[in-house]
């Protein structure tokens, strides 16, 4: 029985795909509502699954992000320039971050020394 079904699906692949596309198009709202409800009811499970995947595939994700950053460098830079110009909070945080890095570098502190000193602050 399963062999017949598999054979039928293989022979009618395009027809089945067209029917599925049509169904999804006609029932877009119901499908969307179902997915929204599922995500709401299974928040913890989904978050756990995503965390686990992120931990298990850390190197793969980092490589993918590096590749994207290199390939879209100009687009990312343009987006950041626009945000810097239009978002005062973002601009302030960038200036503060750059100033802190300059101060740390000028003081000759490394990352570990900075962490120890930051703990002393309170």
C-alpha cells in the first residue's frame, strides 16, 4: 500500500504541489491563526528547541553570519548610518561605546583587567 502511495505521489508531484499551494492561498487566515495559536501555546518548547539548536550549531551559525556580513557589508553600513542619523538613543549608545573603548585602550587595560575593575565599581 505504501509503495503505491509513494509511486502515485512521485508521478503526480506537480499536481499535488499546485493543490497544496491553492489550499494554502485560500485558507491563509485559518493557517496563520493556527500557527499563531500554536506558537503561543508552545512558547517554552520552541524557545528550548531554538536554544538547543543554537548551542549545538554555534560554529555553523557563526560562519553563516560572518559570510552574510562580508557579502552585505555596504547594505549593513548604510542601514547603520541611517539609524545613527535618525535614532538619538542608538547614536548615543554608539558614541558611549566608542568612548569607553578609547578610554580602555588609552589606559592600557585589557579585557580581563576591565572586568575586574568594573566589578569594583559596585
